[in-house]
């Protein structure tokens, strides 16, 4: 337990369990204290049962619906003692196969020793009427499992390790968890368990491991590799990895080199030479990169002999679609017809969408079954709207889910069960990382075509690698870069200024005209800037320009600070969806979720079940907020999976059953209150989160932010999110700094080098 924190300590007996999530241990209980008072306690208390004695450490908080409750940060627990407490425990069905009737018989037979008999002498249970040898073994196994997990949680809590870590550890290793933990506490920092290196390190040092132990050095080295993969790197140069690890835990470089050698032998990491550098990879990233390189090289070497006249087919498409393709677009269509893999890139207004529609139509005429996909839900939705064809996320296309253990991402579609298609068109390719790219390539049958579409000047993927740019720069894959700005978009200041910014020049910020679509409002004071944004979204744009608040997206480069998205969302919620007796609320930490709020899923969850409502309607209240109303049928169509970046609206909050419902376009998903860490408000979002989407109107803040976030790529990406209107609010000096800052953070990726080998 963390003794440095000033917690309140309350001891008592569990009288009732109101809610329990078996996956993460989140529990709501009624606790009868030593003074006879009954309080509500919430926290991670897996397998909590009536009759159990418990001492909780934490503090009281005010719940908007349930009133005052105690939030337990840590707990010390002991099994019930005495016949009465043991009966309450067993009668609550804490052990599968034991209910009130069996509990009575067990306690009558064994009294206060009942639990000892169940755990250590299960063969004696057959003395009780109705319990066979098989049932006795099942009861004992279930109780032993619970007891082992309880002991593990209690042991780790003494070292400030979260109960959720203990649950994942036990789920992975079962009854061997404690023994393995004593051998090497750093196992909890592995990817499948997910504790931080700091948690594992504190545990290990507290258990007596030396500061230069082999286990500590190996764990620190893997931590550095994983940490850097989350910053976009596929590998780390050997000398940099040694230096970083040595500095992190203050050990000699020789100790790190020895640990690396051992881990290379065991397969935990891999060391190789790439692009004349000695590189260290996590094994999974090495395999993803080498597979992707070999598959793309194989595909780029394939040429297709066509029986049909491509130019004739293109002429038919032009007539059917009433379009006349420019020379580069015609070239792109021919490349798509004659090659197994190609890249189509270009900035805004250069005709990528028109070209993609043409490629889809051409593949149709060639008798090909084509699948359309994109890395995010919003990008896939936009692709569907622009192409007139169904598109899905890559995760949904590959039927992503968790492994049977529930802790590892797997794809049902792979080399053994590939996609049924002849061609795949992948949009927003700049967003795809090397692992997802490998998964897509694995699922594509041999001979399947791949068309990669995107804007190479936008932000790179959040995950490891620089896939799209690496492929383009390798010159291995046939690439068409559209450069002509078409007449219908050339009049747009959004498009014009996006290209000006991308060249490193400065747009004219003071040419605001009534019929323009690009406006700059100078606000050097952050408070004034936020007030202006709130007024634009709640008053000026809806009332003067007829743009509903739901079609306006506020963007900021940063989450933190006076103009970051966290603060912006609290301000925008107060003006766009204010508190009302007509709207239920749920407070989660410092955040208040309210019916009518715009929210975003912030991590992939492949298990969330969604349903398609029979009916959806929207009600506009007097305060101007718009509330969705949904009707679910008895057996509506449903599926699973809500993905990082999906944006929806809270349609209902059920305080009695403790869940809220979010409407994502035509899908309704239920979130238990313990899952609310997966949601955040989306009235405002970071530029990174907006990538792959387009909005009718964008309001962009350009105020102070961390230097690495004030760069040209972020500004260019933000500007290109707007379809009809872009309003930049902030400092012109900051805007100029962003344009001038074209330092591209280098990513260590070997894909380009492997493609050219």
C-alpha cells in the first residue's frame, strides 16, 4: 500500500454487492463498518462477497446520483470467519455451485472450518448430502482460484501495484503467478500485463532485487524499445538504446549489452544491420516490417496482362459519370489497371476522390470484387460518402478481436482465412502503422490488388513506422502524385491556403471577405480566444451562417493548457449542452457526462456490442442543445467493436443499472460506468485525433502550445479538415511559427531500406 498518501481507513464487513465487473474487478459494495454504519464503497475489489471482512483505504466523494460514497484506492481483505459470516459468504453464490441450501449443509457439517475444508480437504465435502466427488472438486477449484487471486492482489497492493495488474497477471499465469512473480517481478511490465516499468521496478527493488540485476537491465531495455515504438519508431540504433537504458537505471553500458545478447538469443528482441546502422527491434516489429517489405516487393514486380481495352473502358466511365479526367488522373487509372500495387497521392483539391471513384468503376468493369477500407471509422465513413460504396475500417474488415485470454489483439482474417476479394483500396494511408499494414497484407489473397491513397504531407501514423512515406520514397511502387488544383476547388481559400502553407509560404490572413471560406480572428489572449471560440460555436455560426453546432469541429494542437482540448471541452459543454433537469448526468472523476454530449472513443475495444436502432429522432431543447432519442427493437441487427476515434452522442444515461448509451451514427453502444475511461468529450479534439475526417466547419486555435506541436504538418492537417469554412482563432505569430517549423521528427524505420534491397 502507498503509505505516502493521506488516505482514510475504514474497516468492516461486506453486507451486499451491488455491482461487479469480472473483467477489471470494478465493484460497488455496501460495507457495514465496525461502528455499525453502512456506507457505499466503490473500487477494484474482485470477488467481493457478503460476509467478507475488508479494510479499505481512500476517500469520500460526492456522486451526482447516488450521493456520498467511498472510493477505495487500496484494500486489505480477509476471508470470513465464524459460522455466520461463512454462511453469508457461501449463500451469496460467491462460489459457483454453492447456493443458500448447500451453504446451510456445509456450515452445519463443518462449522467455522468450512472454508479450510473446501480449500485443503475437498474430499471431505462428499460427506454432505448432494455433493459428488466431481462437484466437490469443482467447488474447491473455484475457491482456490479466488483465494489465489485475492492473495496476489493483497501482495501486490503492499507495493502500490494496481489490482487490475494482479487480475491480468493471474489471468495469464493462473496459480503459477505468485511463483513467477517472485522469480522475476518485471514480468508485470510485459505488454500482455501492462504495468508501467516504474511499478515493476518499485516492486522488484522492494523485494530485494539488485539495481544491476539481469532481470532489471532486461526489463529496462525492453521498456525503452516499447516506449519508443509508441513514439513511432520501429527500431532504435544500438548505441542509442544502450545509452538510454544505461541512463534510465544507472548501470554500465556493458550490463545493457549483455542483457541485449541474452534477449536476442531468447527471441524477445532482434538485432540486425539496416541502412548501415546496427538496429534493435522488438521481434514483433521486425517481423511486421520484413513481411510488409517482402510482400510489397513481390506485388510491385507483378504486371497484369489485360484482355480488355483499358482506354475504351475509361472512356465508357467518363461518359457514364459525366467527367473528363485530367492527364494525371488518366495515368492513375491505367496504372491501377495494369499493376498489382500502386500509390495515389496529392493535396486537397487535386482530384483524388474523383480518381478513386474512377478506379472503383474500372475494377467493376474488369470484373473485380473491390473492398474499400481506411484506418479509422470516420475516414471509412467519409470514403463511403464520397465513393458511394460501402467502406469499413481495417480492423472491422479483418474482423479484429481479442484472444481467448482476452489480452491480445488478433485478426480472424489472415493468411489461413483470407479476405474474399480481388482488390483493396486503402484510403488515408498516412495514418496506417506498420503492424496494421502487415495484418492487412496478410489477409489479402495472393494476386489481390492494392491501391494506397493518401496525402503524404499529412501527419504520420500514431503507431510505429512511416509506412506511406517510406513506400513513396522507395520508388519501388508505381506512384501517381496529383498536383493540378481543379477549377471547382481553386476558388476555395481553404484549398489555396493549404497549398501555400505546405510550400512554407504565408497565407494572407487579412483578406477576410464575406463570401470567403477562410477567416483569421486575431486573439493574443488565451482567455479571449476561448471566449471567441465558444461564441462562434454557440451563436455566430449557427445563427448567422446557418451551420449547426453539431457540424462545427473545434481543433487545437494540444490537450493541455488554457487553449487545450481538455479545457475547451468543459467550456463548450457549458454553452452547447448546458445542465438541465431534462438531461441526466454521470460524473466520472473530474468529468461530467451528460445526455446530448458529443463524445469520442479513445481506444480500440473489440468487445463492445452495438445495435442498430429501429428509430432515431432528435429533439431541440430551449437551451439550443440537441438530444437524440433512440428506439431499439427486441432483436436489432448488431455487431461488436467500437474503435479509437469513433465519435458519437450520448443518447441515454441509466443511473439505476449504471450504464450510458452512445449513438455512433447508426449504431448504439452501451457503456458500463466502469468503462467511462474509454470516452472523452469531442466538442473539441486535437489535430491528431481529427486526421482522416472532414467537417463542414472547423474552428482552429493557434495559441501557445508545446514547441513540438507547433509545426507545419499539424497546421496543414488542421486546415485540410475543413470542407466549407475554416476560422483560425489566435495569434498570427504562432501561425507563422508553425509554418516556419518544418522539422520532421525522424522515425527509425527500416521499411524504405528493405524495399530497395
